[in-house]
């Protein structure tokens, strides 16, 4: 019996270079746009069962899964851009509905505990092209708060500085921390971040005899980094390159600003405007990336893999993209807050350029596999929340449901006493 011919994309999707789900008689993209959906006529060919007619446009053109650069694959969210926007003033359950990917020739059954939340009946299959919860347009808008932080004195601000210092020490000890994900640099640290890592390690383990030498190295490497041209590559690799440069410069600035040397502090202050510009540029790059790349993610042929493989690949693609974007969000939060704290300490005031949203759900950052991350995203809302608005989440969620990084940051905003009361109340509720 001859094999079934491979269904090609419809003419409209092929012309616009968009992914086609190849549904018959009309694909979903054409239905959404009320366009005529016409599929090209396919020729029946004799195929070699091994060589598959020597074609390289299906299997051999794709990289092997083991060689796939997950963070470097292009992704297209053009179809997701058409999804409706969400009012940020709405309740948390309305805003934070996770995205479950549509898989080729398969579907994902949503857990029953999550069906009511997203409006499905029991047994329904959730197949949609809605935008993932962490890529929606409104989640990339820098937001402002009319409320003053609870911590405004130097004594109150110092604990957050020490907390960030501990995050950097954790990076030296374990290779990751609360804003540098363990899987972010799976393919190796970029050169600029290698230099920052070794400098920070030398600073951490310095002796009095070599302290001045290490600080001079940090100062010189900081100047060299600022003098380099910014990355120009596009896609995920471009985002990753910008992120690495920002994190490297932040490491140097943190060392020089808070070491205690007046001379080094003066040198570091000259680079603060550059660091702020790089953070803004990084944010712009990741916003453009999610909308401009074509959807070229790896999609294995149906006859080559099992249903589990297809679901795993789709989940892995979303997970790696979330790792990249969430690392950008958290890096933005840490750097912007530290620079504002330094400005308050030295000048008594600071301008708020706007804050980002970040993922507050406990367990998503620590998930060790795409399957675990995907399960946590489906069971409960991922809680992608405005970083400057802790009030609504504190009133609706138990403290044990929230990520430790978020609680550390909100201690700076809401005050230590309020956060501790929230934690104690959650502990009391869980034991009754």
C-alpha cells in the first residue's frame, strides 16, 4: 500500500510565510481571516522507502533534535498577535490563563482541574492559537505605581542590596540564581559573561593582598565592555547576546558601586547611563523578536516519532522561550531596582522608568523539565503579575504559592513586616 502523500500548506499561508495547520477543508488561519483556503494539487510520486525520493525539505532539512539550538530557533507569534488583549485591572484569574500549544496532528487534553477556569466542558480538547500567557502584548508594557515603596531609608534599602549580592554569590557557587536560569546558557556562557563570572569569582575569594588587583581588573573589564559595539544578530540569539552584555556590565557595576572605594564608585557611576540604555535596548530587542521571527521551530514528521515526542517538542519549545523571556524580565527588575536604590542612597530620590511583569508562581523557575513546567502552567494560573502591584496577589494567594524571588522583591515594596505577616497568615491557614 503506497504511503499517504504529505499534506502541503495552503496557498494563502505559503504566500504569507505563516504556519498552516493543514486542516481540511479549510485551515484555521484562513477561517479566522475569512479567506479562501485552497490547497495545491499534489503529484503522486514513487518514493523510495529509505531515501523518501531524496527530498530534503521535510526531514533532512531539519536539524537533529540533539543538535537543535533551542534558544536559537526562530519563533513566529504573528498568529498569536491577533488574540484579544486583557484588561490589567481584571481579576487575576482572568488575566493569567496559560497557553497550551496546538500540536501537529494531535491535541492535548486539559486536566479536569483546569477546564472550568478556561471555560471548557469535561473531556474537551484544548486546541487554540491564542497567545501564550507570557507573550501577550500587555505583559510587555512598562507600568508605573502611584504608591511609594515602604522602604525608603538607607537602613531599609540595604537588605535588598544584600539579597542581590547573595544572588550573585549563588551564581558563582551553583552556576545559576534567581535571574539567571540554569538552562539559559546551555550552549555555554558568552565571552563577555565568562569574563564577568571569573572576575566575580576572584572578587568573592579575594584576600587582602590581591583585593586592589581584582578591583582594578573589574574596572578595566567594565571599561572594555562599554567600549565594545552592541550585538547586531537577530532572533533568540540576538536577545541572548544583549542579555549577556547587560548581565556582565551589571556584575562589574555592582562590585564597583558597593565595594566601598570612593575612586571605584566614581568610575562606576560614569557607566550607569550606559547600563540603563542597554537595559532599555534589551527590552526593545525582546519585544521585536517575539513578533518578527518566522515560526521555524522544529516539528518532526508524524511518521518518525510518537505522540509523546510531538507533545514533548512543543512543550520544550515553549519552555525554552519562557526561560529566555523570564530571564530578561527578572534581569530588568533586579538592575532597575538596584540602580534606583543606589540613586536614593546617594541623591535621596530616584525616577521610576516603569516596571515589568514577572512570573510569580512557585515552581515554574525551578522546574527541571519541560513536562514539569508545562504541568505547573496548566494546573494553576502561572501568575504573571505586575512587579509594582503586590497588593492584589497578597490578598488572593497564599505565600507558599509565590516564588521566593518575588517575595524578596516585594519586601522592598511592601515592607518586611507586611510580607512576614502574609507568610505567617498563610502558615496558620495551612495548618488549620
